[in-house]
C-alpha cells in the first residue's frame, strides 16, 4: 500500500494563511453570486464593474474591521460587543456610501436620489459585513477554545509525567541505608571481597534508576535482570533465608512494562515475609500472557496478613525498633503508577493463596517494541552482577 509523501496539515495550523484563504474565498463567492444575479436580471456587462468595485470595497473594509476585532476579541465581553456595535454600523454606512456613490456615477441619468440609492444598498452591505463579523468572531472564539483545550491537555500530560517521575523516584531509603550499613559491617570485619561485590551491585542498581527515564517502559527481560541484581544485594544480607523462584514465560520477555514496577513488590515481600520469619521465605515472580494482556504475579510464602505487623503491608507501613515507620513506597505506589500509566485499563489485586502467604497480581495491556534494543545500562548491570 502506497504511503503519501506528505502529512496532512490542519486548516488552521497557520492562522494567517487560513485567514487569507477564507477572505478570498468568501468575498470571491459573494462577487460570484452578485454577478450571477446581475446576469439573471439582464444587466449589461458593464454592470459587472460595479460588482467588482463593491466587492473590493467590502474586502478592504473587512480588513480594517479585522484589525479592530483582533484588538477587541481579548477584551472583556462588554467592551468587545459594545465597541463592535458602534464600529459595525459605521463600516456598513461607509460601504453603502461608496456603493451608492459609484452607482450614481454609473447611472447619472437615473431619477433615484442619492439617499434612495444609499438605503437600497445598505441592507445588502449590512448583511455581508454582519455575516463576515459573525464568522470572524465565531472562528476566532473556536480557535481560542481549541488552544485552551490543547494547553490544558499539555498541562495534564506534564502533570502525569511529573507524577510518574515522583512515584518512580520514591525508592525506600531503608533499603539504601540497610545496604550501606551491611557494607560498613563487612568492611569493619575486613571482608573486602563481599563488601566490594555488594557495593558494585548497589552502584549498578542505582545507576540503572538514574539512566532509565522515570516515565519510560522497559522489557520484562530488562526488568527481571534488574530485579535479580536487587535480590543479589538483599541475598547478601539474608543469605539462605531469601529464596527466589522466577517463572517467566519466554513470550513475555519482549513485553513492556513501567520501569522498576516490580522492585517495590519484591521489597514489600522481603520486609513482611522474609525478614519477620527465622526460616525466611520464598518469593516467586511469574509472568505470562493471558490473551492480549500481560499478567505478572509476585507471591511469597510468608505469614500473609495474619499477624498485626504484616497487616500493615497494604498501607506501606513497616516497623523499625517497634515504632511504625512510613516507607514511602509500597503497594499504594504501584497502584498509583498503574493508574497514571494505564488509567482504568489495568488490574491490581492482592490475594492470600489457599496454601498461605501473600500475592500481588498485575495485569496490563501487552505492549511490544518492533525491534527490542538493549538499554546502554544493561551490559553494565550484567557485568556487575557477575
């Protein structure tokens, strides 16, 4: 199928060009109608000169009105319509005066007085200039409304982008503090090799959060790779207590989802499933296609919502030294990000599986890149993870 070599442009994309097009088309149509009327009434060919002069007169006066109206349209309605009500009759009178004078010169032998000729052409000129004024105001008011609507849409998009960026940057500071504390402990114990490995992973993970656009999308494969890097950091703290299981359908690897969408879910599971239990817990991350939707499930084998502490995981509250502390990141963060990114076209559900534990299910529309390109940060992530 052939593709057009040009893109269609809106008629009012260039307001100045659109004005002159309408100006010539409108007055040209008026001249054509008057000329056809003259021919139908058996007027001599010389009468067409009067029609041409009358059209040029109306065209010129409308240009003067356009300059005046352009200044009035941004004023208060009382000023706009009040001054228009004074200017328009004057313009019609001037147009009628010129038309009557030209006709009197053309028909010098006519018995009709100048006043009669003036009254005779006044109603026609009033109709033309009145319709022209109405169209001018109607089109410009419409363009103002459209411009305000476009501006509102731009502001809403900017607000949405800012909201998404804010939500993405709400990484739990406890994770960073705990990791740095673990690194400090390893250094004090002179365990330089694991301390260096942990610091390298932390550096790569934080670099990833800065390189990727906060409102961008990444593939499931990229998100899983980043998630594994984060889990490697946490596994150095929890060791065998933190067990993971990835069930990623190969068909989902190229599907897109918001960057760092799963990390807060896994962090939530570590806090409320792995940390409180001496035996730890297993966290399962699964991804599969369900029709034209991508379903991602993050579940754990923790106590679920049975205890007083884990009951707070729905509100993003954890405990530090026995005192409730707001993490700033939690399930509410993910829910807000999904609303900002997909509106109502998503599913976010928390459940307690029959076998115990806790699970979060997310379903979003399947989005794919035609050619998946690996982000520049990914080789660094892989190298750091090794």
